[in-house]
């Protein structure tokens, strides 16, 4: 028998079901606030963790679903979106925009739809893991499901990697 879902995760489960996402929300015994914590708990690569980060872009919230393997380059992302300056939202702004606390922000289940971009680096993983409304809950989904549930635009959130000078690896 699984643990009962926290209230915020119930709203996420309902939104996921409405979008046709079939993965079940898991309640983890320990926090999965960071990509590293989530990957360790799930036994997956940190890059398969779909971090939900909220920024402010042109005065509005912007949800960025990014791979746990890297950090969002806000200058690059602003250029990709043809936007002004992108800054990290405060904890209060995150909660106001999503109804969820930092460390548990899900890709869906928010009070109102958010402009969303989905990191193209995530498409290399067969299964992604995203927070599900609470720091102890996660949900599996595919890249296509993540795009669908968020209505997000597939976007590179970091510049392309420079070719390595040492190709001996």
C-alpha cells in the first residue's frame, strides 16, 4: 500500500491524469529537493531529473523544465526567447505562480498555466523524473509527455557545448 499523497500532489495527480500522463506519483522517504537527491533516491542519472525552476521574464513567471545535469544560462535563454532579462524568482514568487514550494514544483497543477520552456537536453532520456508538488514526491514521464502536460516549447537552455580538444576519451 502506497503512502497517501500530500494535498499539493493530489492536484498534480489530477492535472497529470487529465493530460493523459499515466505515470504514478511516488512518495519518497527522503527529500528530493535537488536533482542529486532525486537521482540518488531513484537510481537514475542526474540528467534524467527534470528540474522545475521558476524565473521572472519580462515581468511574468517563466517555468523552465531543465535537465538536472546543468544550470540554466539565463542570458542564453533570454536570447533564445527574444526576451529581456531573466532572473530567478523568489520563494514567494514561486509559491504565488505555482502554488507549490521550491524543491517540489511540478510541471503542472498550478493555479493558472505558466509560460514554460522544456530543456532539449531532456529528450535523450527514455524516462524523466519530475517533482510532483511536494519535496518528497516525484513522477515519471517521457519527454513528449512533459512537453504536452506543460504546453512548453522545446528550447536549449544552455549554449551548445564546445567541441572538446581532447577526443581521446
